[in-house]
């Protein structure tokens, strides 16, 4: 492979080129009003692009209409889905991204089309080097030969939005240089302008369309513009790295800000292997399954702990380094999950695993899949069918892809609407599971994930999860000991789980003001059954706790002192003693004072 080499001094990059206020090229964020001002009088460009878009779609619709008239709609559905994928690919970056977005929307797209759109690739022939070099010069103020000591002339990757070159800085570091495609923003903005104009017309003139289609497109446009801003991508990478400073198994490449602008990104070069190259990983003496588990744990923390997650974890963006660390690349497609959504997802996972489908239906309302006034009566049995079959005998048999496929059919039949944040989560998890299954056909993402969820339920002091834990453990006034045992057993396998900290937090919560209702329910549970049953339940739980090698016996003595030192603890002890005495006294009175029943006559 040839390379540009130079030994001249580093030329400091010039400031970004001045952006004319009327130029769409200079847009950093999606602005439909500015896009409209720029494009609305470019009649020739609009007409040419409109025909490029409409003609292939019109022919596609004609074929579907013919299939319907001849009764071949079902027979040719997969064939038409393939045609749609090919049309989107030929139309370029905007439509490739639209197809990828639709591939995560089972509420909008029939299952056969979903399956085909998930195959949509954004790999395209690279732009010419002259265009790439010109863009580097306009952003960094100098030709690549004056900035980099070496710069390979052949891109190592080319996608819909940009291409990547390998280079070396004059200070010796190997770097990856990501260069945006030329004229990308004008081309994408023209597509968005045409689409938005059509959707505005549809909303005004077609009465049965209830959704705000321009608003949906605007959300897509905002995400696409974020992905085209490489300064934002660099900030995303550094934010992601800060989340995992105490997670040494995860690595994020360094961003070289001196050589990064809106259309050019220079980041540390990572030598590594794709997770799918199993033989080479094994030759390094590494366990690919272990690395996949690290990836699953990392994804869970992104989604449920930090609320900032990598939405495109395909094999090219996840590399196994020689020392076994998992390196994340390409931070253009990121998304956020707010606190309420995070807790809602944890609750939904717990209700799904425990087959509480009525509660799961309510979770879908909380997560905005269903409207608050939606009648859940017909939906609960459908959820039971979908998840009951998917769960099989245990969580170990759960497969996200199977669930997604089943949910796709159900969502298409019921009034579900997939929130934008969840569409990206589905894409992320299905992709990650696909990688995991390639490594180990028996790998189950949720089997690895549930210990983390169990640990969060036992250790998170948020009111939402404490309420969720209470609902899980108590039902109809009865304490479900088996659920508590299952949580403790699963949580032991989670990273950062410490039984001593869990017991500390449990005692603190029980003795707090918020724990008052739990104390009452727990007291009733301990004393409502027979003494034998209560003793057996407590003994089983104690044996389970003792199996944990991290348990410190001295901590139990300290906890006992803590309970006795607080008024709430002393009051709880008095209530236990009082109720035990009352129960035994009542039994004694029944045995001694009540007359014996006569024996039945033969």
C-alpha cells in the first residue's frame, strides 16, 4: 500500500473555514427552516432528485399492486422487500439511514420487510482521494502531507457518510483519520427537504394519517446531523471513556483534537481483531466468550446505569486487543435514555423474567409504547403467548432475536408505537446478540444480563427500584421467599456485587422511614404461616447467604448492633416478640379451653 510521506514540520491547523450564514454546508445542527430557505428555489436540483426518488418507488408500488390484484402478495413479499432494500441502497446515505431506522420499527414495518432491512449495508465505493484531501485541507488548513508523517492512499473502510484512512502523526502515533464524503450535507439536506415537504402535504391532505410525520422526520434529521458532526463524535467518545474509567476491560481510543474538525476526525489507531475472528483470537490465548460477556455487561451499564449508549455495536466497531481488552470504535451513533426510562426497562425485564404479564403490559404504558388510556385486556394474553414461548423453561432459553421477531408480529397487530430511544436499543441488543451467537451458539444475552438486573434491584436505593423490589417480593400480602432467593442467587454472578454491602443497605432501608411499610409486611410474612414454614424459609435464605465467599461473619454482629441501636430496630424486635407470644398463647388457649369435637359415629 502506497503512502504519502514527509519530514516537514507540523503545520498548525488553521481555524475552520468561515461559514456563510445562508449556506447549508455550514449547518452544525438540523434546522428545517434554514434547509428550506436554501433549497426551495433550486427547482432544477429538486426536480432531478425528486424523479430519482419517485420513479423507482413508483415502479415498486406498481409491482405490489399487481401482486395484490393477482393474489400473489404473500408469495412475492420477500422479493419485494429485497427490491426495497436495493432501492434504498442506490439512493444513497439518507435513504440507507432511513432503511436502517425502519429496520428497528416493528410497529411500522411488516415482519418480512424488517428481516430484509436488517441486512441493509451502508458500505459504498470510496470518494476520490482528491476530494478527501481537499476536505482535509479546508478543515485543517493544510494538505495531508503537511499534517501527517504518513497517510495511506487507500481507505481502509468506506461507508455512507465517510471513509477512514490509516496515518501516522509526526510525533510517531498511528492514527485513524475519518473524512466525511464531499458535499454530504447539501445532498442529505436536499433529501430531507423533499421528504419533509411531502410529509407536510400528507399530513394536511390525508385525513386518516394521525401521526405527526414531519415531527418524526425532524427527529431522524437531528440524529443524522449529529452523526455528520465529527467534533460531536469526538466528544461522545470522551464521554463514553469517562463512564468506564473503572472498567479496565473496556478501551476507548484517544481523540487528537488538534487534527479534528467537523468533517475530519483523527483518533488513535487500534490494532485488534473483530470478535467474529475466533481462530485468531484463540491463537492469542484469549477467550472470546469472556470478551463477549464483557461487552454485554458494558452495554447494560450504558443502557441502565449511565443512560448514554453506543447504538451501533457491529463487529467492525468492536475490536479485541492483544491484551484481551474490548475496544469500542465509531461514536457517531449514540443515544440517551433518561432516568425514568432506565428504571422502566429494569422493571420490564424483572416482570418478563417472572412472567408477570399484566405488570409487563403496564410497563409498556410507562415506557410510552402504549397510550395511557389503552385497553390492556387483549394485549396481556398476547404478551403471555410471545414471552411465554420465548422464555421456555427458564431465562437461559431466552433469545432476543426470537422475542424481537415475535414482538414484531404482535406490534404490527396492536396499537404499539416504538419510542425512538427503544428502536436504537433493539438494534444495539440484537446486533450484540448476533455477535455473541457467532462466538458461542448457546450464548444467551439475557442469561448474562439478569445478574446485573438482580444486583441493581438489591442495591439501588432509588424509590422506583425499591418499589419494584417490594412488588416483586410481596403479592396479596404474602412474602415470596423463592423470588428473594432467586435474586440473591443471580446477583452473586454480577460484577461489583458485594453481599456485605447489600446487607448494610437492606438494614438501612428497613430501618428508614421509607422502609416502614416493608417492616410491617415482612413481619406479617414471618408470622402469618406456621412456625415450621417460617423457620425453613429463613434457614434456606441463610444457607444461600453463607455460600457467598465474600460474606464477613463479623459484619452480621455489627448489623445486629445497628438494629438494636435504632428505635425502629428495637420496635421491630418488640413486635416480633409480642406477636410470637400472642400466637403461642392463642394456641394454648385453644387447646385447653375449647371442647374437643366428638368422634364421628360409625
